[in-house]
């Protein structure tokens, strides 16, 4: 999930309700986003440090 700058979301609630694997608040690195997507496709999880759960 990508969030708008300054918008704080209850990450735990979204993760449980919508099966969100991670949250990237703006500004985020497109390179880190791509790495995370590749990891999710390969392993089903993302271990990039900028991702908030």
C-alpha cells in the first residue's frame, strides 16, 4: 500500500483486514518499491527496511 505524505494509517488494522503486506509512506524510493514487489513475487514476504507493518 502506498500512502500520501502526512497521512498516518493504522498499519496493523489494514494488514489484518485487507491482507496488506507492507506500507510505503511518501516519499518512497521507486527502487525499494520494486525490490519489495520482486521479493513478494518470489517469497511471499518483503524484508525491505522501509516497509512498515
